[in-house]
């Protein structure tokens, strides 16, 4: 993430031709009855605040609570969702106890991810 995916890195490798576009992914999620959220946005690009307006038209929500986010980043994303009609979510990044025993499901950086965060959008999903 810090070398191969960074366009400023001398060993950057552009893999974009091998993956569908953001537009194609969002369309596939919506066609399947799902909601499209952007997870851990600040890990992809430090310019994410400037890119959110462009992405927001494709999204249903943002992951506002993630373990590495500062309080300021959480507040920025929460306010962005509130001001732009997007749903909010949170992630514990829990791949299992064997891989990350300190990441507890339902918590983000030690803070409980409350059910009320997801309640507004859970009934909007179509389960097949």
C-alpha cells in the first residue's frame, strides 16, 4: 500500500487495468440489491476529502468508524454523511481471533460500534 500503490513511489505499479472501475463496482452492488459503502476511506488516499463529492454520487454510505481513524477523521466523515444524505457504518476489521486477537468484532479502536449506526440502512438491503 505504501510503495506499489503510491503513484509517487519509484516502484509504483498501476494495476487499474486489471480491476473494474468504481462505477462498475457500484452498479454491480446496486443491481444485486446491496448498498455501496466506501470502507476505511483515508487509507486509500490522503486527498479523500477532495474526492468525496465525486464518489458520493455512487455511494450509499461511508465507514465512519475505523480503528486507525482519529476523532477528527471520524467527525469529518460523520458530518459528511449527515450533510450529504449518506448512511454511516463502522468496522472492527475483524478477520478472526487467529489473525488479529486484539480486534474485537463490534468495536473500532476500543469504541463500541452501536447498532443505531446501522439501523437506518439495514432494512434497505435486499437479501437473496
